[in-house]
C-alpha cells in the first residue's frame, strides 16, 4: 500500500488541535497501478490551472467557480498545515465495495482521508456523495479515484447560471460524456388541506411567488456553497406547483464510471442530502411547516413494484443499524443506505453498468409516479365545468406541457447513455450466463424508459389537444362577445337616427331668424310640423333599403318571365 500524508504533532500556539496533516510538495503515490499520482492538493491545483487558461483552443474559464470551491481547504493562512478539525466528518458519504471472493458490503467512512486507503484495495467500489458539495470530500474522492473534474462541473452546472458571465457550455456533445450519466428524479409533495377551491388567478400568483422564492433559494445556496457553510444540505433544482393540493421537486443524480486497473469505481452524487426543513427560505419550507403543525407527511414515497415484494418485506428492509431517523422524508434519502438488495452479486463484480440497475430503476419509478400525478391533474382540468360564455385560461395546460417537454428531454438523454453501454470499453462479464443476464437487465431498463417516453409524449399530445380546444373556445367566446357588442351598437345607431335629425332641427330653429321671431303665426307648432315628418322619413330609411328593394323587384320580374315561359310551353 502506498504511503499517505503523515500525521505529526507540533507545538504550534495558534493551533487548537495538537495533530495536523502536513501536505508535502510532491507526495508519494496515493493509488497503485496508475501512471498518474496526485494528492488532493495537486488535484485541485491542476483544476485551478486549467480554469485560468483562456488563450487556448481548450479553454477552461468555465471551471473558475469549481476551482475556487475546491481550492478553499488549501488556501488558509497556513495552507501547508491543515488541522484535522478542518476536515469535516460527515454522514453524507457512503461506500460499498465488492471484489472476487468478497461480498458486496457497506463500509462506513468517517473522513475523506479514508477514501485514499479504500481506493488502494483490490476491490471495486461504489461511492455515494449526497447534497451540497464539501470541497474536502470532492478533492479526496477526485484524487483517490482519478475522477474527471468534468463530473463535478456537470453536477454543479446550476451554479454557472448564477455567474456574472455565462459561457453556455452545457449540455456538451454526447461524445464528451460517455463516462458520465445524469438521471433526473422527482418527489411529489402534498400541500396542507385548504378549505374550498382557488381560482386560476390565485394559482398563477402562487406560482409566481414560488418562482421568486426559488430565485432567493438559489442565491442563498450559491453563497452557502461558496462559503462551504452548508455541506450535505439537499439541492433542489426546480419546484413545480401543480395545484393547491400537490407540488413536485426536481432533483438529479450524476454518475461517473471509472475504469481502474483493479476493478471499477462508480461515483454517485445525489442531490438529496440532509432532510428538507421548514426553516429553509424556500417555497417548500412554508408547506413543510404547515404540514408539521397539522401532523401531516409532506412527501409521498416512491412506489417501486418488484416481483413478490409483498412476500419479502423482511429481506427488502433496510439493515437495522443503518435505518434512518424519521427526519428522512424523501425516498431518495434511502438509496445509499441499503443498496444492491435485488442485484446479482456475481454479475455485480464484473459489470459496473449493471451495478447501477437499482439506481436507474428508482429514478424511473419516481418519474412514472410524477407522470401519473400529472395525468390526474390534466384529467381534472379537462373535466372542469364551465359556463357557455366563460373564458377558460390555458395557463395550466401550458405549464403542464412545459414540464412534460423537460422530462422528455431528460429521459431521452438517459436513453442515449444506455445506448453508449456497448460503445464504451467498460468492464463486462465474460461468462455467457452472466452476459445474458446483463443484456436482459439493460434491455429491461431500456424498455422502461421507452415506456416513460411514450407516456410523456401521450400526455404532451393530450395537452396540445386540450390547448387547441381551449383556444377555439376562447375564439368562440370572443366572437359571442363581439356579436353582443354589435347588437348594442345597433341600438345606439337606431337612437342616433332619431336624435340627430331632432338635434339638427333644434339647432336650426335655435338660430335668431327674423321671420320666426317677428311674425306671430309662426309659433312652437312649426318645430313639430317640421321634425315629425323628418323623423318618420329617417326611420323609413332604416327599414327600407333601396338595394334590397331593387333586388326584390328584379327577382319578381325574373319570376314573372319564368312563369310566362312555362305557360307558353304548356299551351304549345
């Protein structure tokens, strides 16, 4: 086994802890069987150097935030001496190891230094990282397992959208990410029951308020990550308020498959870390607080069907010493605790892609649950009763279709990563039986995700059809309103036909004309004598149309000619 950085005691007055770690300039190997040997500090230094390269065809300026984050532990006033108390021990990481002749077992790692020793063993590994990044864990994991920094960068891509300058680097070409797989998963939450229904305007206001809360949440999270003040806190990438009863949070898991001289290593980074709490400044924090006051659960569990699962409750349950507390609210919080229950252990040793089968299946089930919830919301909206002249807002259908399009894009990317399985030189089983079992498992996953695509596209088409109906209905409602307005204008026009002549006559007789003022025979009666015939004449002009009268006369004349010609033919 290679040497690790030594621990020595120095009587430094400024250190509270007696034992410190000295990082040598060129440390010994931390990993056997590799041509490249890096310490955590060297690993982060290389990333920082790459981030400063901008005058090259292979620019790394988009790595600046990641480089600054990873370099923080090594840039303290005395960076050569890093106290043990500054390297956090956390429950946010879990390690599984398996090898020829050794079982697939869970190993508790108390500090990132343990990763160095574990990476030296002649076993394959599955390392689970959870929640917001802790730079020490990332640096040690990256150096120990030779992780491509692109993996960390991809998982933290949401930080790039909050940078002052955006480089629009993602998503990259598929050829650049064959060893990196990203899966989306959803968690459905229930809002506290409210009396009565809410109209569309109130729902739109709630969604707008949620968007503002999410922007505030991202700002706080960005600051927390930059200051490394909240390691292992969960990351929520999107929040969707479906209606007054349900909401959905969108999270992601990133996987890096490393081919090593001694087996393989799967690095799995989940967004789900510490439980989401009511204290967080976020749209779900208010809901969790209200549900806790009403003694209600907030998040629905993922429903995963498995053959004979109802008869195997004991064997599928989590090992007692790793069972979570009641604060573990999301099903995603359980993934790292008892992984591999349903996997073939012989095949697991030889196929790193097969080792991810349970992870793929869990994410697929979460998306299936989300689609089921969304289908019920679309059906409820379609079954809602409206008045004949009531204009219906298409906002919900547009909102739902946006969610479906985003999910479809994510699932298609997952299918692409499945297609890459045969194109990448990952370790695979050589025995025919195990190869057949691995191929069957991969085909089953592909069928599940193809079914998710089909369901997503079906619901999306349903939304488009519903939108088309709503648009046509809105056009009909507007046409009816226009007809009613035209009728009102017609009434005003008829009144104008009466009052305009009267106004003209009144203004005419209002002039101070001498014949009417000096001769007594012309009294008030002359006004009525003139106005009455004029009003009657104007009303007749409304009723009688010269064009219609002319057409009527011509039609009568033609009918008379036809009748006469018919009589002549009969008499002849």
